[in-house]
C-alpha cells in the first residue's frame, strides 16, 4: 500500500486530524495537526474511511512544535501523550473544536446557541497526581508505545508530579502487571495500588502499597486538599488526575450552578470520594438545603461520607436509585457516560439544572442528545485542559429544563 499525501483540515473526536484522500475517503491521521500537508502510512482502509499516521510532514502547521518530552519522538517512543507535537495554546482550541463537533454531530444540537469555551489555563508539565501504568517484565513502570501493546519505559515523565516521577525512576514491582500511583500534591502523601497483588516491591519508604486483591480487606489512602478541604482518597476510589484539575473542575461546576437556589436539594451523582459534595455541595447544606451523594463503589462511598459529612451518601448505582425531586443535579459519570437509564433517573428528579461533567467527547454527545430528547437544553460548556499534552477532554456542560 502506498503512503498517500493529503491535507488534514480539521480535528476529529478522538484527537486525530481528518482529511480526504484522493478517492474522497475520510482519513483519520494521528500525529498530524489540522492544516498540515502530510504523507500518511495507512493502517486501516474501509470503503468510506481510512486510518493512519504521519510518516512525513510536507507542510507543517504553525502550531506544530518539537515535543518537549524527549520520550515522545524517535523509535521506539512513548505513546503516553498523543499531542506532545502540538503547541499547548493550540491544544486548547483543538479540544474546544472536538467538543463542538461532538455536540453538533453526535448530540444533534445547535452549537451556535451554546457558549462553548476553554476553562482556565492549566499547567502542561508535572501536573498529574494520579497515573495508571503498565509494569514491564523487569518490574518497572511503563507506558505503551503508540499503536502497540509493547511497553515503553521512560527514564522520566514530563507530565507527572515529581513525587510520581521519582517512583517511575526508582520503584520496581516484580510480578505485577499494572500499578496505579497517586500522590497528594499539597500533602506529599503517596500510594500505589498494584495489580494483581503487592508481591515484594522495591519502593521508597513513604510509599504505601496495596494489592488490588486486598481492596476492601485492608485500606490505604492519601490525602489531597482542594479549596482548603482535606479529602481522603482510598485505594480503589476514583479521583481526578491532578489536584489542579480537580480544583478547576470544582470551580467550573460551581460556575455552572450560579444562580441556583442553595436552599433546595442538590444531587451529586457519581460522587466518587465526594469531591463536589465536600466543596460546592456544602454551600447547599450551609444554606439550609440538602445534599445527596450517589455512588456505586462502596470504597468511594465510604470516603464520601468522611469527606462530606453533611451529605447523605447513598451507596447505589444511579440506574437503580429511586429519584427524588431536586433543584439541581451534578452528574460525573465514567468514560461510558450516563446512558439512557441513568438519564431517565436524573430527569425524573425534575431538576431545573443538570450539570454534566464528561471525560469523553463521544459520550458527551450521546448524553446531550438523550437529555435534549427529555427537554433539557444545553446552554454552556467549559472545556477543561485536565489532560494537557493529550487529546483527552474534560467538559462541564449545563443543561436547563425547558418545560
Ligand atoms: C468519573 S468518576 C467521578 C467521581 C467524582 N465526581 C470525582 O470527581 O472525584 C465516576 C464515579 O462514578 C462511579 N460509578 C460508576 N458507575 C456508576 C453507577 N452506575 N452509579 C453510580 N456511580 C457509578 C464510579 O465508581 C466513580 O466513582
């Protein structure tokens, strides 16, 4: 198969640039930046579309940069970040374009009527305070190589917090296949959750290590501070990928709830360890309102009870939860999004405002469509750079009940 030359003119959901080949086939190209003329090694060709990656840049975009991370170029290379070759400021615009595209094409919404904007500028280096990595055959933490399952062990990682970088550089987890490392940026706490079991790790003295097989029987936690609130995050509990990102997300959710009466009932759906309940949610209970946090994972629900003592924590799946009348809902589902049955439960609260935090543009599009079909109109979306140097988006979208 020849390597065709083509011009990519826009970004697609998923972070690849999109152009038409000589036969009019939509071609999704990784490692490319919109407006570039590139030569593409095709890896999949279907009748109407194809997929590939850049082998030569004929005409570079002004937004193309030399990757700041030495592990993001050369062969073999690290596949941990897919946008190291894009200037950080330009990444913001591309993420907004991805979200606009998802709301318009998948959500079928009139995006001209939605205020879609980037959130605050967040750091692009040393920001990650939580990371899930492979463990290679020698027990070292590793990412994957691009478009491959093969491990790549970076000597150091540019996007993680220095307290995690030290673990990448020095720790060994023999016999493990995967490890999730989390640190408290403002406390210095560190922990690692190792799959399948702890084994005999070689780690810094202060690193608390727990095996995935021990979750629920033994507990290990770090503390992180967001808006001055100290949060317990146990191994097994979800937490945002960075402290700065968690703070920006809380601020965006608060912004989306501006003007909502604090004396009613707020539902924090998919509450995790209670990030929103312990910060924005407290504004409801302080004002004489009520706060219900719904979370399916018992470890996270236990953290939410500790972190947000004024919330009534319900340890249940949203799609099994019995809805109650509410004045506002925050929903922050996992990557798959809400889906129809959770949308039904949230809509049954009759809340005038639903604030949806999405970490996947495709599922945002699908959920936005489901909510629109139930009479909820999106009026604002804040696109947050929680995953700088990658095409991943985090979006806070506000929906108002129209009827
Ligand atoms: C993206 S996390 C958000 C957590 C929290 N809002 C935060 O920002 O830290 C999604 C959470 O939803 C929980 N979850 C997944 N499926 C659920 C369901 N069907 N019902 C309720 N919670 C669910 C997960 O355990 C996880 O804690």
